[in-house]
C-alpha cells in the first residue's frame, strides 16, 4: 500500500508539472549540451534585456503579440490535459493497474503535451526570427553571463 501511495504521489507530481506549461521555458536556462535551447531565446530574457540589445518598439510589440497568442492557444490545451491526467493518476492509484487503460490514457496526455511543446517551440522560433543577428549574439552573451552568475561554486553572488 505504501509503494502504491508513493508511486501515485510521484505520478501526481509529474502530472502537475506537465500541467505547468503556462509560460515557455524551453530556452530559459539551457544546459550547455542542449543545442535546441541554446539556439532559441526565452521571451523573458529578451524583454528583460530589451534596452541592452536595442529592441525596437515594433519588435517588442511583435514579441508581446506572439506571447499573447501563444498563451491563448495554450489555455484550452492545458484544460484538456487536466482531466485525462487526473484519470491517469487515479488509474495508477489502484491496487491492480490495467496496463491497457493506463497506456491509452498516457497516450492521450502525451498527445496534448506534445501540442503544448510544439506551441512553445513555435513561439521561440518566432521570437528568434524577430531579432537581428547582433541582438541574438548579445542575448547569448547576456544569458551566458547570467548562468555564470548563478553557478553554485561561488554561491551565485556576483
């Protein structure tokens, strides 16, 4: 019984984290070996450094419009993921798990999650395409500097 409760708790945590896709995070703090995330830019990073990179009013407006459009598109997807994700947690919480039903429910949840990720990646590509090559270079430098400032070896107190 304790093992089932632990598994259910971990699945619930996983489901809750799948539901937490309200803002794009694919390129927020990329790992050095994550080429996809290294190539793209978190909208928060871009907007936080708008003045430093010389973001124009038109670029800023375009990025904000893309963010709003993506957030509107993600709302129904997240809502559609809630019920099947909770059903999955319930199925896994049973003493005897019906594998076929779990796999079918997992497929349903993952299909929606895939669409969420596609929407997020599309947003990040659109943001990158709004930026000039010089702005992208400067953002990479700023992102690397921020990541360096957060390294645990110096306590992140630069």
